[in-house]
């Protein structure tokens, strides 16, 4: 995969969002910043910055093994986050139940 670990960070925390355009019939968005444009899925950047939206759109329409792996990894990360939140909620609920049982 030719992306750096920092490429898949939350772009909203790292760059000022100027525009966001959904690419129809895909899970992708084109994000515009002062530095240029890049493709994203949710909060994850999946392309290198480009000068134009057209360049980004062209790259995102090419279905490559690299793109497939990126999407699978993003989905796995999202599932981990959901699982962690569920585990925290269950732990909290058990703690609350034990408090009430002691009363």
C-alpha cells in the first residue's frame, strides 16, 4: 500500500475543510482544502492531495487492489471502534447494576 500511516488520520483535525463533495454511487467524498483536493471515506483520507477535483475523481473511480485494501481496513477500524464502545457501555451498565444491588 503506498499510503503513509498519517494519511488515514482524521482530516477534520489536521486540515481546514473548505468543500466536501459526494461522488454519486460511491462511498467517497472529495475534500477541498487550502492545499488542494483529496479523496476520503468518512473521516479517512484515502488519496494523496491533488491540484484538481477531476484528478481525485479519476483516481477514485479506478478500482485497484490498493483501494479495496484501504476500504477493508477502514471498515475493520470502524468495527473495532463500535466494539469498544459496546464493551464500555456493557461495563458501565454492569457497574450501575452492582451499585443498585448493593442498596
